[in-house]
């Protein structure tokens, strides 16, 4: 079996350095790298990527494989068939480390062909620290490094308005583009940079907020021998991801032409406002997960895959999405239904073993952000509580009582909330549910004030406790 870099590469094209990517983890390689590869193959996008990693830490460089790696996309396709699609990614030119090679990183800013900046430095990556100095080489935070990078570009091209860059941060925070721009401006002020630079930063660069969606499971260590046998070569950087992906970019329409979207069929959307897409993902995908976990787990199931093979759980999730979530969202209903169908297919992915307990982390907070907005909207519009979301809330209460078939459930949440349940499990159940619903400091509203919700949740909790989850869900 040969190494990937020793394969015959005569048919592989090299691409000019047009993208600098801060972060080289599994997600970006299976999301950005994979999409850039498709753009290069299907259109005249013609862009190579240089990766910048924050630290070395003994990390093997992708350069050791000539920048090549395999992305394996697996899941249920649009026809409902199980597919596994390996693709060799050849769009990575080189990899640099910010510490020890920062001058090489800054020299990339001098390249007139450079057009794009991509990043995924974790949710905590876009932060401001007033301890960062302009003389640090490099400074600690990603935005401080990027400020020096943009300053080098500004100085190299004498403030040429046509040499600004398009920035696509992929960090999982709301309006990440706006946050990144705001943080860079803080460094420009801290370091007393010129008004000319600040003007060029603001007017010549395009900071886009993004929404990224793809489950990336990373290096498939449990299957690597079988996969290498099927591929016929060794690859130390192989990365596995689900079939579904979505890249939403809030930015000017001109980006559609820059990304050659008319020439290909990638699931990239350039939009005026990313908020509806965020609400759709949180409400449908994340909301379905959060509602499913306590119901399916207390019904004796352990994974999302097992849950999607259970007709009672599937019916519960489908009814909640169709009757209570989608009607409360503001997007086009056809788009919402299409996304709902894709979510149900993703949950059925045979290549991903997603444990319910791993999703259950901080479920009480997740309910507040993912399902409570739709619950409140439904009550206001329909003048009654939604039965499926209310049932999921009752199931959540029972889940946090901490028992399944006389075995302890390993709960993971804020200790203050867990302490409340220690008291409630020894109390009168109806009184405990009332206190649970009236946690205004947690929910942001006293849920006992919502029409019909309190008696409905109490009814469901008592049913779950007396006849068990399986019979309770059948009664819905």
C-alpha cells in the first residue's frame, strides 16, 4: 500500500495562493477545503489555500503529504440511498505555524492575488485582549494577528482600495463577521493605527457573517485499516464528514459571482440577512435533537440512529416539527420543509453513532434557546400550549430526576440547577413541576403564566412517571 503523497499526481493541478485559512482542524478540511476543491474542479475558481496554525505542539504538517488528504463524505443522499464518497483534496498549497513563522504568514499579505481570509479558531477565538501589543510577534489572539496581517497588506499596496480582502469567519457565534470587524477596530484603536488604515479597513474589506452546518467526525480511527484497504493508500490526514452541508454567507450579491455559484451546484447561499437561517437551524435541527433526547433516552434508547428506527420517536419528532416548529418560523415554508426532511435524513445516517447522552449536555439551557421561542410563539398565536413541545419539556423534567430503569443518569449541567432537582425529586411532584416552570431566572419568563402549559406539563409528567415513557408517548 502506497502513501497518499506517492501516488501519481500528474493529473492534479496546482492553484495560485488566493485563500489564507487560520485554523487547520478537521472541520475546515472537511468543509472549506472540500468545497474549494469542488469549486476548483467544477469552475474557474482557481484558488489555492495556505493554512496557518496557531501553534506547532509537535503537529505533523500537511506538507508531509504534499498538502494532500482525503475527505470521505458519507450518509443518506437526496434519493434516500446510503453513500460513501472519498475525494482527494489537492487545493492546499502549504501549511505555516503562526509561532516561529509569523513573518512568512505576513508575507502572504503582500501577494496581490490573495482574495479570501477564512477562519475557525473556536468560539473563543474572536476575542480582544488589551495585553496584545503591536510589537508582539505574533500577538496572542487571532484578531490581533489578523490586524497585523491587514496592516501589512495596507502598507504594501499603499492603501489601494482594490486590495481589500473578503473575510469568512466560521466560528460558531452569532454575526461572527461583525464581531471580527469590531474586534479588529479595537486593536486599531489600541495600537493608535492611522485614520487612513482605519478607513481602508472599513471601506475596502468585506467582513461576512456566516452560518456553517456539517457534522465532521474527523479521523476515522476505528475504521482506518478497512478504509485504507478500500482506498489503496495510506493517509494520515483522512477526515470523515456527513453527506449534508450548508454554507450561508451574509454579504453582497457580488459574492455569488466571486464564488462562481452559477457554474456549480454547491449548497452555498449568499443572503442579505443570516438570521432566518440561524433560526431555522436552531429551531429544526437543534430543536429536534433537544426534544428527542429525554424522550428517546427514557424510552430505553441510546443513540440518534436507534431513535430514528423507532416509529414512536420518529412520529413524535415529525409531529413537533410539522405542527409546532415550522409554523412559528418566518422563512418560506417550502424551504423549511426541505430542511426538515434533510434533518430527518441526517439523523438516519448509518455512519454516525451519535449518543443521546452526549447531546444531553446542558439540555436545560439548550431548551431555552432552541425550543422555548417556538413554545412561546405558539401559545401567543394559538392560545394554547403545543402538546409535543410541552411533552418534551415534561420529559426533560423527568430526565433530570436522574433515573432510567433504576439506574442513575449521568447528568451534566449547571450545578445550581442540578441541586434544585435533588430537592424536587424528594418533593410532591406537582409542586416540583410548578417550581420548575416558574424558574424565571433560567427561562427568562415565568412559564406558569403561559396559557394551559402548567396543567399540560403536569399531566405529561405524571403519565411518564406512572405508565412509563413508552406508553406515555404512545398516548400522544
